C-alpha cells in the first residue's frame, strides 16, 4: 500500500480542477493581465508558472452547494525563492480591484514586523502602479512612518499592511488576509493578531486567509499548530474541504543532497526563480557545518525542524528511543537524579536516570512551574502549559514562585521509592535545601553548571543518545527543553549548552537530564575491569557504537 504524503502532487498531474461557475478561470485571466516592471514578457505582463495557476484555480474554482467559494483558508508552505509573496500580492489585488472584490472590502497584509509587511505591500503597490487602469482605480498611501494602504476608488475597499501588535486589526472585518512568514511571528503578539484576524473574518461572507510561509522550527506555538493541522488535512486525517494545504516538504526517503529532490520541492527552479549554482554552493557548505545544514534544509527544502539550529543531538535517534518503562522495571536498578531548581522565571526540573544491567539508561523527568499568571505565560511563550499540567507532565505550584519544599518533597519520595545512589544538583539557590536533604541522609552531590563540569557531562549525554543507549517515555516537556538547546562545540571538542532563544526558551530539563545521565555513566564506568576480563563499561559500548 502506498504511503501517505503531504506533497501536493495534484499541482503537476494535470488532473481536473472543478470550476462550475468559472471563478477560477476569471481569476487566472486577471492575474495574467497584471504587469510588473521586472517582467521580461511582452508589455511586461507577468508570466505565471502552470503550478501557480493551478493553485489559483484550486482556490477559486470549487464551490459549495450554495455556489460560494469552497476554500476559506490556504496554507502555502514553500521554500524561499519560489515567489510566494508575489503570488499572494497578486491575489490581494484580485480581491481589491479584480473579480473577487467586495464592496467595502478589507484586505490585510499581516507580518511579524514592519519590514516584512512592507515587502508584501510594495509588491502589491507595484502591480497597481504599473498598470494604468488599476492606478486610475486606486490611491496608494505609502508613508515612511505611518501605516501603508491602497484604497479603491470604485467601492472604498482598502488594502493595508499590519505587523506585530494584534490591536492593529481589532475591529476589522477582513475579506482577504495574507499571513506572511507565520513561522517568525512572535508568540504572544502573533497569536493576538491571528485571533483578531480570524474573529473579524467570521463576520464577513466569503473571506479568504492565505498563510504563505517557509518552514519553521519547534512543535509548539501558532505556526507549529497551523502546520500540524495542515499536515493532517493533507494526509486525510482531518476532512475539511474549506482548508487547502499546499505543503512542499520532503517525502519519506528523499535525500536532501539529491538535486532532483531540490527541484521537486522548489517548483520555481525550472522557471528560473532560483540560482541553482548558488544553492549547490550552499549545499556543499551544509555538508561540513551542522548549523548550515539546518539552515539549508529549513529554507531551501522546507524541512520543519523540531529543534534549534545547533541541536544537542540527533533528534530522529532520540525519538526512536521512546520505550516507556513500567515502574516495576525500574525498582532495584541503580538510580541517579539531576536537579535544576528555578523559583519563577524558568521551570524546576528533576530527572531520574536508571542504569539497566545491559548498560541501557532510562530517563524520566518531573517539572514544576509557578502557577501565577500562567495564562499570560502560555501566550508569551506559545507553550501549552495548562495542557501539560492536565496531562500530568508538569506540577503547577500556587503563587509566583516554585517552593523549594515541593522540590525537596519530590526528591525524598524518589529516594524512598527507588535505589537512588546520587542526587546531583545545581547549587544556585538550592544549596540550603540540598544541605537539609543531606542531613536527612540523602546522597547529595553538588554539580555546578559551569563549562568545566557540564561540558564533559554533556558530551557523555550526547554519546548516550546518539549511541541509542538512552530510553525515555516521550515526555513532551523534556523534549521541548532539549529542542531549545543550542549546542556549541569548542576547538577542544567540548560541548556547551545555551538557550536558542534566551528570551523565551527553557532548557532546565536538559541540564537536569545531563547531570543525571552523566552521573550514571561515571558511576558505571568506575567499575573495575580486573574483576572480569570481558567486562565492558558503558563508555566502551558507546565508543564501539560510534
């Protein structure tokens, strides 16, 4: 049975696209009549590629039982350089001055910042300026320090560019929206703008939203949510005829270094949209540089990465090592805890690492978060804290800070339930609590988070994951913290962990996991080989796997 794919093969198979009322054909004809100063065609008309015209026909052709346009939202995810903004700008003019115009229509270009919003606006303004019939029908307002707009003289419809702050679109009733490069919209402001746009559009009949973006990163936030929804519709897991996903992303088995794959994911190549020689040079550099490889795959091949550009380890390998262990499987095994305490800004994390007789290491995390202003935190960071709390992945503490006693109580419970041999902790704001636990007989080990201590510990952890010795229960919070790590490798080969986004990311779980696993590896590696000539330490196994 053929494997399901999100790739839009229908754009290239010449299959019939329903157009019972001819709206798709009229839209294509209007776009064919547009002119652009950079066009080399006769009379400088724009030559649209066949796949672009098929997108237009698929948006405007099919209708519902009432004769209204079936498609209400388009998710177009395509690599850079394939002129998605040009197409979206042309569609905006189609709704402002063309056959899709509505009396008093509101056309919105929404972007992360003014510069990005201005890019789409200028593309639309050029189309109006360069065609006399359109220029006579509209007035362009293009100030340098005020909102930009184009107003129709026919019916007072208006196109305007907005950015960042959702308040800019509150009270509007859009008829067409371009949500440009949604993957870089900041979490709180971006979500506010999106929600304002969608709530306003529901007040108008026949509204259309076009999300035009390249791939982003991460599994949480507005862009990731829209991407995941689009994938489910494309795969047939969700039946929503009003939603049109057009996702140019690799299919299973596609080799990122194969130029045929490049052409498949960049349909503009054959139309001369991209510099193929320049992309070959980028690919060559990407083979030698992991950060450049991340960038090349994201922007040139539309790979949606779930981690930072400088990932700590291979995430495909990590995900393959998800084998939830029964609690009874862990009883009696040597256990090591890593503790990263935070009062308010970050999360407090405790991670346990159990060492199996066959040298595997199982990890499991516990997280605490301050419960006060949690909803605001969700919006700011774009993370589903309440869902994680409801699912049991995080414990919400009353008030603005995480009480040390809650973390102490958990450590005592774990030490009572399991054979805990060491509790490694970061002394920052936790030294007094650690001394109290030590006085109770718990095996507390201070482990500072400086490079001298954490760099070799991080190296051991990475080798454990990449060597497929690790196993975990798929905890989404821990994975999110791993994904937020930017790993920098120095000249000596030592790895240092930083937050990929210092303002919004959390990596407390990653630090706690590194501490726990490194202590498990160190304790196991300290066993003597003289007792058994055939004995192999975990480090031996990892070296063989490498």
